[in-house]
C-alpha cells in the first residue's frame, strides 16, 4: 500500500471533495477521505478499495493524526459558507468560518509538509469565486476565502525551494449542498467538473505548477 501515490482529501463526503476522491481513486491513487458523515464515508469506501475513510471533525480533532506517512497530494476541500453580512455575523461565527476555511487548511499543510517535500507533491486549495470578488450576502465567507488565497500564495513562495507545488482552484456557482442561491440549478457547474480541475493540478507534468485555476459556468449567474 505504501507504494501507492497517496492523497489526503477533506470534505470528502459530498460535493467537490467527494468527486476529487473518486476521480483520484479511479486513477489508481490511494485516497485518505476525511469527513464528518460516517454513513457517507462508508458509502464512499464501497466505491473503491483505494478509498480509505477517516471520520474526523477538523475543528475539534487532532489534525496531525489525519496525515499518513506518505502524502503526494493534499486537497483541503472542507468549508462552510454562512450567508450573512457583517451586521448579522457574531464573533463566534467569524471564528468558526475562519477556523474551517483557513486555519484547518494551514494546519493540514503544516503537518503534511515533510511528506509532501519527500514526494515533491502538490497542495490544491479549493477556494471560490468569492476569494477574488466579494458579494454583499456572504462577506464573512468571502473574507475567509480571500485569506485562503493569501495563504496559498505565501505558502507557494515558502515551499518553492522544497519542490512542493501549491495550486488554488476557484469554482464559480457549483451544484453542491453549500450553494443555496435562487437560480436554475441546471445552470450550475457540476462538482465533477471542478474536481477535474483539481486533479489536473495534481497530475500536471513535473516541470510546471498550475497556480490559479478559475472554473466558471458557461453563462454567468446572478442571484
């Protein structure tokens, strides 16, 4: 098993994270699939013997224990999106959104760096269109995603000499449980399409890193 390329994917029980896990397993990777929903993890593990489920809460469990000895790719895909503005958002809600959307990803990267350096591996942060342009209804979410963008850009510079690639994927409106916009859901991006961009960053040829990948719907949506 240790000879298999290994990816750690959080938020693996639904949406983009789940599709990333499935696509990497299909390519022959071993995937440590991390999420809170044990039933969803069990269902996922039945799809492939290469999918290794790990039930965990990134806000309360020990991050270090989630990282195996070998890591070729890390995909922090877990996130939350409170649809509130600054006036309605409590200090506790601010702390929670930053803890999951930013700090957990940073902690995962910190603990995985020795293995990623050894593998000359890749980190792909799943960001959002909100990471480059804020909207009135989701300022806390956008603020966290702007911070995640800075984290990725800074980490890329820090790790350049160690051979670790750092990429960011910015999905537009995607048909996941997190998206609750009042639009025709048939016009939304499919999670598998975003996952394909993540996998592209991971499997890119060794001479390049795909630093920023924007995945937009064919027709821009407003809601």
